[in-house]
């Protein structure tokens, strides 16, 4: 087994998942606004420090996705955050795309940018300690959307990124996200997810990417936020498993779900339901999590920018990590939400 394959498998190890702490400066600024904290390089550093120094972080967190600013920062003692994570048994990762931009001549659709200079950036990130990376594409459901070309274009970009990552000794996580924006039903999301995955993996094959050294980060199959019908967890889990089983190649070792649009506990309960319905046996992949807001939101609220609240914020993160670690193995129940971290 290659080093890339070993890293990919370690990221989806039993009882563990990924903490997404790769918010752009703009995104984390909005989150800080919600708690009345000014977003500066120092406040961002202090917040990430409390996350990464959480006692026992490595028990349920396998890897952390960092932002360009964060991978260069240190803790109060001058220790690089990458080293802090490694000492906890956590694998450092890095977001490398530069965001979704309008796709020319295709109104309402986007293409993710960031391929220019990526080979050189990946070499630098590897030198800084990153051992996996993430690239996100956004797919919109609407009138006549998504188009086949938007799926192909984004799949092509992700495959180029993935090949460059593997060349640099970095595990690529490919993230084609079907956005929850809109009033589409669950069936529309299932169809769009299936077609998007088919386009992605066709491009990955063309680019000779070793799928065993990759991971898929993807949305659960859910109705749009504005849909009149909001399906229950069992229906969502069944649709998601059905889609993954049919459209993700068996060589891919793991799927890590994103939590966009879901509450903290909803993201956990839906992951649990997938394992209740068969999980690994049904899909051939380990089913885990790569949550950002669904792991961090309670910590952010508890912290509020105050050093005196660091312990409470870390306890909140440890609790959510534990809940999702249990769900990752099909051992979560809602009554555990009242337990200590």
C-alpha cells in the first residue's frame, strides 16, 4: 500500500473524522460577527489555537483542513500549528482552491478556480507539513441546471487538482457539493448528485488518478432548503447510500460528508442513520464526516472571544467530535447529547 493510500485510510479510521477549519478570511469574519468579535489575524490565530489544542482532539479527529493563513501560524509558544496537530496524532491538510466563480456563458453556474500555480503551491504546502488537500466545487439545481457542461468542467478541474496533489505526495479530497439553495425535492438532488459523481469519476479516470489514494467529500442527498417536503433522516440516508453505492467507484476508500445547511445534531443523526442502514457494507466506502460549522458552532458560541472561556469552548468541540465519532461507527443515540465531552 502506498503512503497516499495509507494516509487516505487513516483519515477515515474508525471513530474518527475530519475537522474543516479552512474558512476563508471572509467566511470566518461573518462567524466572528455573529459573536461580536473583530476578525483580525490575531483573533483568528487565537480561535484556531483553542481548536487545535483541545485535549484529546486526536481521539475522534483524524485530520484538520487548514487555510493558507493558518498553516503558517503558531501557538503562543511559537510552535507551528502543524506540529501541534501532529503531536495530537492529527493529520494536517490544506484548502487549495481559490473559490467558485461564475462560469462564462453559463448563467447561474460556477467553476472553481485555483489551478494556476497549483503545482508550486502544493510543493510548498507539502514542505509546511500538509499531507492532504481539499478542492470544492459548487453545483446549483435550478431551471435547466445543472448543465452537463458545468458538471464536466468542474469534474475536469477537480481531476487536474487531484493528479497534481498525488504528484506532490498529498492525498486529494474532491468535494463536488450540490447546494441546498432552492426549492427542489430530494429526487432532484439525488439525480444531480448521481450525474455529478459520474462526470467527476470519468474525469478522474482520464487523468489517471489513483482512486485508492483519494477521498470524496460530498453532500448528503437532501431536499432544497425551500422545498415544501423535508424528508426524514431515514429517507435521506437511504437515498444517500443508494447514490453512493451506484456512482462511487469501489476503489475510493472513504466518503466524508459535509454539513452545510444542517444543524449540529442533525448532521450527527443523519450520519448515524446511514450506518444504521448498512453503512460500509452497503457502499464499499467508509462513511465519515468532514464538518466545519457543525463541529465548531458550539465552540464559537462558548468562546465569545474571551480567553476565560477557552476551556468551555474546547469541551464543546470535544463533545461534538465524540458524538460524530460515535455516529461514524453507528453507536450514536440522541440521549448522549446530554453527556459530558
